[in-house]
């Protein structure tokens, strides 16, 4: 279930391989969005697919 767009943001730290972080940062810049926005979108899409498969 997607969160409403007005949900407060909180910090969430994860450890990822440096090459993946570099790729994601470049994608965010190429798409003109923040790293946080790109990660939020990716995780939302993943969670939505997983929940729909249940």
C-alpha cells in the first residue's frame, strides 16, 4: 500500500556496494531527481510488486 505523499520523511541508513551507489547517484542526476527520490521510487515499486504477488 503506497504511503500518502505527505508522509513525514525519516532517515534510513543502509550499506551497499560502492559501485551500486555510484550507479544510482548517476541515474538520479541523469533523471534530474534527488538520490532520495530515486531510492524511494525504486523501493515503492519493489514493495508494490511483492505485495501484488501475494
